[in-house]
């Protein structure tokens, strides 16, 4: 059955190799079970419920990806998307988290319909790969900044906007210890370094009295606090109708998720040797279908959009070549369901270093940009810098897309097939005018 489903012999792999690869991928990305509930908890969501929803979404999403696409690509609630959900949509726009979940469901549904209609490929083809990489790098800076602020390492200052915090403060000191511990384990190539670092830092925080062990509910039934609590009607009535705010939120969730997926897929497929001779990615529509369906599952369970994880390359490096690797990852996340509510006991001093170092890893995408070409470098730079400085992924995307189209126009390189990029740029300009009014 496994041979028929995954073509193990055709991919020159074995059951044992795929299982070990799945375990490797799971260990490198299991930190999301701890970090995601903390990020969404800042939006007022019940931490234990989000932890269960995270495991459920990651488990179902990874298994869907493995079975539908036969790629060793694992899914979980995306870093950066969870920060946008909390700090821009809920805290910045003042939406209840239930309404924000409704927006996630709408974005997943739009993603699914666009994929079925073949528009997903059009969107992917209309924008330069440099912009995909820039979004990943900008989000990396964004979540690293959030982590530094949560730890008190960086604080607000009326004169300089931000400045260095008091490093001897218990939370900052413990977070710095965690930062060094995780970095040291990563340098030693310890599997699961981020997860182990979070647990070690949490233990130090408990032992020093910086935090207290208060796990609260241990029941998987905690999921009932977020499952099916999304408010789609409220999402559709933002500002008295289907207005710009709703379009912006759905746009960001949709595009960042799509960019994440394509960027990660390219890295995983290259490393696994699964790219077609003409440079295309086989079964792309199936991959996008699995991703969009997973976003819908996550929204119903009660978490921010699900996306593919670059940590999947760890499983590929361990020999994973088929979707069986992803299925193993999914089964391990589902097994973690029974321990997920324990994350309530993890203090922010332990999760903040993880945000910083995950952000650092995401910056690696910037090496794919041709910084010697202004047509690629300028939009990429504006995207990277505007995401953290304006505290908005939407602003970064808008600056990047608009500047890309303008530069192509002034260089005389705009052609008919760029019509969709031009349409997006016009929408971004209209958004800026609306916000300035």
C-alpha cells in the first residue's frame, strides 16, 4: 500500500528512511506548538485551546500534503502570519479574535477557489521570485523584533523610538540565556535545538523564580474554546460592508501563505531533487490545494493560517523523498495533542528567544535576491524594511509590488504578461490613497 501511495522505490527511499526523516522534521518544527499559542495568546485567545488547535492543524495539514502531493513538505500555523493576526489585525485594527479567524477562513476559501480555477499559477507567475524571498526576510525581521520587545531587550524610547532595555532585568536576562543556548545548540547541529532551548530556558525561569509553573487545564477538550468560534459574518461586515479592511486582511493572509508555500516548496524540491527538467514543480496545484484546505481546517480549529515550513529541508537532508515523510510528521503532531495544553506553563522569556532565532533563519531567503540588479534589489529592500518598521506585512507587500511595477515601466520592460502585477500595483496605490484620506 505504501509503495502504491508514495512510490518509495521510484524515489530511491525506504520506509525506515521516511520515518526517520519525518521524525527529524517534526523535532525541528515542534517549537510551533509552544510559540504559536503564546503569539496568539497576546490577541486574547485561550492559550491551551490554541495549543491543541496548532497540533490539530499541523497534523491534518501535513498529512494532507503528503497524501495529495507526495512531497516531503510539512505544514503548521505560519510564523509571521500569526504575528500579523495578533499585532496588526487584532491589536492594530481592533478586531475581536473571532472576527480575525473569520478572515482566515475567507482567505483559505479564496485560496482554494483560486487554485481550483487555475489562478494560483497565474499569481505565482506574475511576481518576481525576489519579492517572495523579500517577504520571508521581512517577516523574519518582524518576528525577531517582536521577540526582542517581548523579552525587554528592546524597549520604546520617546527620543529614538527604540532603545536597548535593561539587560539585568530577570526576563531580559533569562531570554538572553535562552538566545545563547538555542544558538549554541544550532551551531552544534542539535536536532530540535529550538524546542530544547525553549524547555531549558523555561526550566531556568522556573528555578530562578522569574516565572511560575502554572499549567492550568490539561484536557484536549480545551479546543472547545476556539473550535468553530470564528465570526465570518463579522468579518464580512468590517466597517459596515465588504470594504478595504477585509480585502487587505484576506489579501495578506492569502499572498503571504502562497509566497511561503512556493518559496519553501522550491527549496525542498531542489534539495530532494524533485524539480522537473524544465525547472517547473510537478503537481503544483495539488500542493496549493493541500495548503488551502489546511488553512480552512486551522481556521475552524482556531488558529492563524497554516503554511509550509522551511524546516522540512531537515527531513529531506535526512533522506526524506516522498509524502510519507509528511504523513509521519502529521501523525507525530496529532500524538502531541494530548500534551499541548501544558504550554500554558511556558513563560514569555522562553519563547521570545525562539522568535528571534526563527526570524534569523528566515533571513536566509535574502541570499536568493540579486542585489546587483536594481529592479530586484529596490522592491526587495522596501519590502524587507517596511514590514518591521511599519509593523505591517501588508505595507511591505504594497511597497514591494508597486515599486517593482514602476521600475519595470521606467526601464521599458513591462510586457503584456505583467498585467496581473500591474493590477496589484494599482490596488496597492488605491490602498495608500485611502489610508491617507
